[in-house]
C-alpha cells in the first residue's frame, strides 16, 4: 500500500490568486462548505459498499455532499491513505432555494440559479471567443509522483460501489483526455473505468463516441493511444466533458469561454497530453490498441443493472500517477436519478440540443432533460409567436424537429423528445407529465423515426422485445404535448386550473403576502 510517509514531495508552488469555484475544484469544495452543503465524515467508512450506500442515500434524500476522510484499512489521509473520497459532487441539494446549486456553481453562477439561467449561461459562452488553455511549468497535481513498481492501484481505497458490480470502479467522475495522432484535436470526456490490475484499468471505448473515434485513429496506425485520466478537475471542465460538442472542437477552448479565463495546463510525465495543473489526481499512460479484458457490469445512469453481463473492453495502462497533497477522489454512484449522469450529462446535452434547434431556425426557446427520466427524455419548449410565423402544422413541425435533433451528435443519446408550449415549464416534471397526459393523443401526436441509432447503454436497446443488436431497429419518437390550435393562431384557448391560472394576480399577491399570517411555514 502507498504510504504518505514514503511519498516524496517533488515540487512546491508559490501562492497564486484565488480562482472561482468553476475554475478550481478546491474552491468549489470550499464554497460548498461555506454554504453548509458538505458533510465531512471522520468516522471510519468502508470503501467496500459503505461509501456507495451512503452516497446513494444522499442522492435520494438531497443531503449534503459527503466527504469521506477516514477509509477502512487506509486510515486518515494524513496517515497512510492516498486519497479522500467526495460522494455526490454535483448532486441535487435541499438547501432552500439552491436545488440546482452545485450545477450552477460548477458553471460560475450563483447557487440560486434556475434551470433557464443555467442553460442560458452555457449557450451564451458559445457566442464568445474561444480561450485556449495556457501551459504552465507546474501545478499542485505535480506535488507527488509515482512511477513503475511504486504504482499499485489495487492497494488504494478504490470503492466497490454496488453489490453486483463486476469490479472496483475508480473512474466514475474523472475526465479522460486523449488526442489525435496529428495533435489537432484534444478531447476531454467522461466514461467509466474499472481497476484491472496494479497498473491498469479497463473500460468501454464506444466507437461512435469521441474517445472511440480517436482510439480508432491510433489503431489504424497500429499504435497504442496516449491517455490521461484526471480527477478533481475544474468543475467547469467536468461539466463540458459531459457535453456532446461537435467533433474536432477542443473542450479547453470552450471551458475558457465559459469561465472567462484559460485553463492552466501542465504536461504529463510520460506523454504529450496536457492536464489541468490543479487537478487532484492524474493517471497517465496509454490505451492499448490490441489488448482487451472483461469489464463490468456496473449499475448505470438508467438505474438498472444486469448482473453477470460483462464485455471485452480496451485496457488502459497506467505508467505514472501524479497528485496533490491530501487529494480528493470525486465519485458518482450511478443509478436511479438524480446523480451526476443526470445533472451533468443531461443538462449539457440539453444546452447543445437547444443550440442545434435554434441554428436550424426552429422556434425552440428552452430545452431540458427531466432528471427523473435518466437522460432518456428531453423536453423542447416552443415560442408560440415564432411557431405561428412558420405557418406549419403539427406533423410537419414534429417531423422536422425529429430529423434535426435525432440526426445530430447529441441526438444519438436521445430516444424520446417531448414538445411543449409556453404554458409548460420544461424544468418541472409535474408540468411535463401534465402536458403529456392531457395533450399527447396516442398515435396522433406521436411521430416515429427508425433511421437513427441509439446509444447501446439504453436498457431496452439491448434487452427489449426487439433488441437493436438483433433486429437492427433504431426507433425514436417525438411526442407533441400541444394542441393543434397552437399551430394555427398560436393562442391559448384554455385556462389552467391552478393557483397561477385560476385567480387574478392581485389575489395571488395578497395570498403570498399573508401566507405566514395564515399559519403556513413556507
């Protein structure tokens, strides 16, 4: 086991100006602590299932993000453990008024930001000049270094997260960095990784995803792919890593536009990959072009697990480990909503879909992924004035939306689109269900598409009545949760039976002003 007492301090840095929470994982963690949204757990906790169980309960109850300081078999960080563990790093919060606070803070917004403000912040950055990363000679992640025989990933407090997982998934919320052989495209992305041995991981490299596209380029050259895996990166970086931006786009440049400052990057020890200089931990090496090993299963973002279903995946060889003092390993315990697959991936896909729709001239004013849908439903809200100007009808409009979205890069991940009007808030699942239940006429307001593929991780794609792997079907659907009249004069011809719809504004205000006097708590 790696011992703190045996580590050699390689470098120390001069003090630097404080970064924002979006730019620095440590600052992000500090601000969460300042807002009473972190629970530091000093009681001994077992990495085998206990860390996962606590974190899952945190997700499901909206509790504070847990910081595990004392891991069974490894002691406290100051004694002999290589890292602490942070669970639910971008989970939802029950701090009043800050349900989306960790998402907002990751993007440089106040913790009180709404879903609309979050999507707007992401898409506003697309209209700003890209800011490339800035290479610096060193950073906190270079404070300690391990090479060769000193590396033993099996001796670390790697968490075993779910009882039927195929192994210990150290990589659930880190950021893979790979680069094309010609160096023109550097991709930052998130995909899982399981401990395979003392110096290796194994994980999926799906051919249609960017990491798979780049891996194929190296395989074509009969070379292993240089690679780095970074934990505890700038929160804005991990958010963008979950965003399906166009191929050949460098995530670092968009992250710079999002934060207004370049990402400070340092060169890896064993290859030419550049990594965030203030990351917590970096594993670096190569992804084999030929060697594979059994991987999985793992409970995934869709909330289902298929025990015993492993598959052959590429081996990631670790040649060096660098890390900062008292590092923190962020962990996502995937499963039933809401966890980071939904808060990060779902939000960032929605933002990209909104841009694609607007660039195509579609009258879409908001896009959102209801977290409860496990990244399988995406909701588009139309602008009725713009819709009316198109002089279209439901069938033609929904058909065009389906081709635009499903034919795009993020559309590959999306099997079901819901279209709603201006009286429905896409970020409120109750609103979406109400609209679907009252306005989506079966077989009439539903439009099917069979020419587009789906990500194979969707459970019914591989385990449904007609799995795509056997039948070749790639069915997706647009469900229009609007009335036909909204495509005509664009006016609402009904009233909503609710507090906001059934009472005059002055009555609503009087009720709100007197609410506590009536005896209600909030």
